[in-house]
C-alpha cells in the first residue's frame, strides 16, 4: 500500500507509458534496426549490411527526387497557405453578413474528409472534362497561358504541373483552418493598440507588419509547426490520385515508404526511408524552434 | 539536464538492445528455397491449422486467404461452402483480405510472424515474387499427368517455375478487343472488327471525330497492353536469361510509335488517370459511345454486357495482330505455402482439385466472367449455354491459343510502374520520342534487376 | 501648444445612440483641463473626437485655429495616453517610444537624443531594452507617457490613465503629471470619472452629463458656486446635501458647512436633549436645524463623516468632532448663509429676490 502511495503517479502513468512504448518507441527502434539489414520477409533471409541500403538509396536519383518532392511540397504548402491565410484573415476581420458567410465557406473544406476532397479535385482537374479547364477557357485564361507556350493545362497528368496541382489541392483544404486560427488571433489583439499606432502616424501597411504580424506570432508559429508536420504526412492524395506519378513527380516520402515496403516487398529500403523521414521532420521541427521561438511574442 | 539526457540515452540503448535480440528469433530459411522437390523438410508448424488428426471426429481445418470482393467473392464462397458440406474430413476457412495488393502486404507480415494461411490466391506478378523466393510449395507430387493435362495450356504456364508446379490457375483473365458494332457499321467498316494493327488504325481514322470528342480507339497505357503490343511485334520484354531488358528494342519502338502516331492524328485517345482509374475511363467511353474500340479484360465482359444491353451491339474480338497474334494473361492463381505441413498441403490440394472440377470451374467462370481453367469445363451445360448466348466469352477462350507471358521476375510490379509511367508521359507529351521514353524506362528497370 | 474648440459637435452611434448633443466648448491653450462626469456622459467620446479616433456626426473640431475635423489622427499633432496603456507588447521600451518618430521619418541621431531625454524624464533609463511584460503597471504607464512626450505634440490627451494604478501610485502620478504640465506648458486634456482627481489636478474642470456640459470653471469656483444640482452633488467628497423644497425648487449645503447643534465644532459635550435648543454656532434666526439620529460614522483621520437621518432625508456631515456615536440622537444645524438654492429645473438661483420668492418661510418645515 505504501508502495502504491509513494509511486502513485508512476503507476497511473504506466498504462499510457506502456502504450507509447509498445506502439511508438519500439516500432521506431525496430525500424532503425531493420534499416541496417537486407531483409526479405518472404523468404526469411536477413543479412546485416550496415549502411549499405542507406548508401544505395541516397545514391538513387529517384529516391532523392522523392525527398525533393516532399520538401518542395512542404515549403510551398506552408508558405502559400500561411501567407494567403494572413491576408484572408485581415480581410475577414470585420463582422457583416458577407464576412460571416465567407468565413463558413472558407472553413468547410477542413471538415470534409481528405479522400472526398481528393476524389473531387481529381475530376475538377481533368484536362478534358474537368471544371477548371472549362472555366479557364470561358474566361480566356487559356489564351494567356498560350502566350507562355502552354497549349493545354494538364494539371495532374503532366510531370511539370502535377506537384503544383497537389499544392493547389493541399492549400484549398487547409486554408480555412489556418485562416480561422489567424482570425482568432487577430481578434484577440486589443483594438487600442491600433489606435495608439494611428496616433503614432502608422499607415495601414505599417500597422499590419509592425503590429498585427508580430502579435500574431504565436498563432503563426503554431501554424508553421502544424502545417510542416502535416504536409510531411501527405499520403491519401498521392495514393488515390497519382501513386507517385507522373514519372515520380508527385511521389512523397510517406507514399514511397508505403509503396516500397508493401507493394514492392522491399521492407529494408522502406525502413531506411522511415528513418530518414524521422530525421528530416526532427530537423525541421528543431530548426523551427531554435530559430523562431525567440521571435515569437507571447502576451 | 544531464540526468535527463543520461536516462533517455539508457532507454534508447535498452530498446535497441531488445530489438537486436530479435535476430535470433528469425525462422530458418524455408526448405523450399533451394528447391527440394521430393520429400519436403520438416516444416514449422503453422499455428493456423488445427491438430492434425486425419480421419478423427473433428475435420481438418485449413485457412485460405482470398483477394476477391463483391460478387466474385460470393461466387467463391458458394464453392467453399459446397466443398465443406460435401465431406467432413476437411474444412476450408476462406477469408477475404481485400484486393491482391492488400493480401500481399498481409502475407508478407504473416510469413514473418508465422501466422500465414495454408493456401492463398496470388496475382500473376505475386506468384513470381513469392515463388522465386521459395515460399510456395511444389504441388507436382500431388497431381498425376492426366490431371495436369486437364488445365488449359495457355493459362497454366506461368504457374510453373524451375520445373516446379507452384501455382494452379484459378481466376484468370486475358485482354480482348471490345468494340461497338453499330459504330463500325455506320462508318461502313467490317463488323467483325479490325484484324491487324493497320486495320485498327484505318478503322479508327474513319470513325474518329475529335472536335465532337469521338475517337476510334482507346487503350489504357497499362503493362498488360504494352506487353501484348511488344509480343505482337515479335519482341520480348526481357532477354531470355531474364538478366537484361529488351522492351526498348525495335518491337517496343514500333508499339510506342504506333500509339503516338494515332494519338497525334486524333484517332486514338489515351485515357487519363492512374491504374484502374484509366481502365474505368476507357470502359465508360465505350459505354457512352464516345469511343468505338477499346482493350480491356475478359473479367470486365459481364459488366460491359449488362451496361450496353439495349443500347448498342457489343462485340469482342482477338487483339489485332502485329506481325503475329499474342496476348498475355492475368488474374490470379491458387498457391500453397511451403512452410505448411504435409497434411495441410494434401488437404489444400484436395480442395483445389474440387474447385477445378469441371462443373465447379464452369460455375465459377459463369458467375465471375473469369476464364475456365480446365478444358472439360467447356463441356458443362452452363458454359455451353452462356457461350451460345454471348459469343464474346468464346472469343476470350479461343484467344488462349495465342497466350504469351513474361516469365516471373522479382520486382515486376515496380518495373511495370516505371514502364507505364514513361510511356504514359510520351502519350501526354507526344514530343517525347518513342526511343527516349523506352530508353528512360529501360535504364531504370535495368537497375532493378538483381 | 494649442487651444481646442468644439463647434456644434454631435455624435450619434449606430444611427440611434445620441452620445454627444451640440457640444460647444473651448479648451484654453496651455491649460490642464479635466473632463469629468459619470459613466456614459460622453467625456471619453469627446476626448477621442479630439484625437480623431471617432468621427463627428455633425459640427467641427479645431486645434489651434485649424479645422481638423477631417484629419487623420496621426496628422493632428496630438498624443494620447490610454487607460490600458496600449503600449506595444512585442517591442522594447525604446522601440515603443520611438515608434512614432520612426514613422515620421525622424533621423536616427535626433531620435536617440529625444528618446534618451524622455526616458530620463520618466525615470525609465534602466529599462530601455526591456519588454513591457517585465514592467510593473506604473512603469508601463510611464512608457505610455514617454511615448506621448516624445512626439512633442500640441495637445496631450489622457483617458483615465491612472485608473488601473494602486492608490499610492495614483497619487504620485498625479503630482508628476501636474509637474510635467508645468514644465511643458502644453495643453493637457484629462478625462476621469473621479472628481477628486479632477479637483486636484486641473486648472479648469468641465463637468459633463448625458453628452452635455453642466459647468466649466476653475475647481474652487465649481466647488463653491455650482451652476446646478448635478454639479453640486457630483463635486465634493461627499457631494452637497441637496433636498427638494415644498412648492418646487431645491436647496443644499456642503457637508462641511453643517454642524451638530449644541456643540461647538470642537466636539465638547453632547446635547442629549436633541431637540430644539439654541445652536452654539448659529443664532436661531441665522440657522436652520433638524433633529435626527446618527446612522453611520466614518473616521477619516483628521475628520469624521457622519450620516444623520432626519426628516429631510440623510444629511452628510463632515466635522472634526468625533464625539457622537452610532444611533445617538443629534440635531444638525446649518447657518443660513451656507445654503444654496436651485429652481425647479435644478438650475442655480443666485438672485436674493428670487431666493426669497422660492424659499421664503418654507424652510425647516
């Protein structure tokens, strides 16, 4: 009984700790382990190769392209989404019927499941019968594109535009959530600070980036972390729409890991990918915190 | 801070230690990997089987992992139930794992954790993956020569590896040409369809009307149809020793040039979308009469007949000939794991023989649209009547005399994807020359050949 | 340094809420003017109108001789200190102070000089590079003040800047603000709801109620010579005792001007009879008195504040005699010369004849 009382905290935590240990820590450690072997699960042969698979994959241009795709996607998504959300939130920071309707409309994509969103966009972006090309044609945008030498926008079907199309879909899905977070942040900035700034002769633009943005920094930082980590997890869209194509241009880490391990039966390479992904995300998060956390102002 | 780092370090070290300990628990390589065909070595007992007591009061249970869903799964289950109720010595427990790929994933994990089933359904490429790694049992000892001769030649070839009979054909299919008779007739063309590549092209040119979005021919850029095209031009996908790629040679160039030219002139449409999405697009276009001729699988025949009933006359024909006729096969086989016990293997074979009995195979073929795998199934009244009513089924069967397939190779799925991607890109952007596309693909595929 | 003038200013919110109605006010150049009144009287709105943070519905505002009605707040050359300081939480003290200067494109050298001087003036030199979160309330208020000073404006506006400070700090800041005013000689406009603050700090008090000015004048004048009942009651701690008279009108007297009958104001002895007796501090004809009972007693240090219940009503009494206790019977008595009179409209009546007409013979009933 005494043991229980003096170790109560630990004992209460034990179930959760056990869960974390078994389902998170152990698999991660085991992945590390597998990545140093060449393991054929079907025949059962397991040979130790040290960094062999690492060397092989890091020398494979297709694998490097997957990493590049993922990083490019991540940067674009985060930059575009947060920037757009910032301007949208500034615009929506008033109350009127139009603005309230707009807020609802913008947030709706966040509620819809990713698969539905993805399937929908697949059809919208169809070069022949999709809504996007139809509207662009009606608005004459296609003639504008022709000036750049683009005959027809192939969206998801061409290796030059496929990743861009994914970014569009991703931004569309996450814009609402980001906007709302920033909107809430903006509304918690006391109005009198802006009045003080007005008296300090600050123009609207200066008010925006000297006051609004810095005071929004906790929200911005939060969105940065959340967007970065979630963009690294992109899987459904790739799996349902393109399976990494065309020509590997939309293949992203999580999809590559899944496909290599479970469709191509190369579990060792898959583990190498997992380990590298862990390192990349860890590095990204660490640098975010190190570089930016002292720029974040908490009130 | 130092304390924290130390304890974390200790934790990680412990975990890695435990993970490393796992090494010793790996099962010894399966006895079949080097190829003992006669007496199977002492196998690890499969936990999924009940106590082996032949002839005892309780029936011997074996597990069967399938990869069918929907109506096809129901058709199979009917036969499983029929088997189970027809005798009380063996009981088969059939469990659907989803589609071929999901099944494959689960099998991979199951093999490592010793929870694998006795028998399973494997898609053609998977037969190579699993068979070449020695996971599948050689069933030759269980079949007499007469029994083996029952199987349709064209369908059973891919189940034999290194002289071992590792896979029994079951739900097999082959690509055929589907076409809209009415559209052909309206264009003043021979209603029995194009017989050669040249005819395919000329027919398409006559029918196509791109401004109105009508095309003569549509074909998904899938490895199946790519193989077919290469074989039809007397080429092959790999060299005979399976060590080097061969699809980038003349035959491949001819195929890609043919398709590209047709796309450029507007007589062919290459459907967009990944994997089976593009097949759906092609079939949709056929049904809505936006295209006159498509390539698709016999497994789609039943569905297409239903969809086009009353709208137009749907016909089927052999794939047009290049320098010769050729068509690959697809679908899946029944296999038994080598790690299973002798008792389990015997039981599984008994069930397989039941499934491939003429009447049962005919029943399954009719219900699903897959090809009959044994020759005597064609004598069954159900199939006779079906073929009389819908001669399209006969076409698929008759084409089996021209089957040609790629021998099994490890990593085939990954290679198929590479080839498909490169050729699809050439269809979308026709400024890419056939040689460029094929050479790109060949380079990458060559790197994968171990 | 400039005067401020409101001409016919009307302010309506949401088309129905009339906050300020035809305000005409001249604030003298260089004065320390306090706008005071109860909540909702419009004083803050008036201040914000001067700053340009509120638009006028009608009328015009002039600063100096310039009509600034349509001018942006930043262009009016005014500075404002807010109740909640409104300093920028993410900038250091230095950056807070020089923000306005930076926006006005003042060159760096000049900025440095101004900022250093201002910091010295408010005593924040040691906190130059700290963020507001590390400062106390009083220090934050100084930052707000420093920010205002650095702009060298024509007018200083202050919106209840001391309300959030504790009592001792408040008193200190009051003194400092008055000193600052004397030093800079700029026009100060100070808004508060606390009439003590108003009385102690301003050299001109503007009392507002319901969007209108009830009286404007020097503190002493407003105290001794209120223009109406409202001002009489509002000014003073506590305010004047005002009661209605039979037949209309009101009269009143300051709590210090009333005493206990039968006692000198030095608290010697208690007259237990409580009833009419000649008052020591007044002869019968010169004073009016009422009997009552002590209901409350507050000891303020050098004085005591009594509340005596009489048939008039509650009479507040401030005296140095601490002798009475709770529930004691006592008679309050006021010399006639200390009475002030108002008519039915609550406006002050100063004319002797008018007073006699209103009140003659009716007092003490």
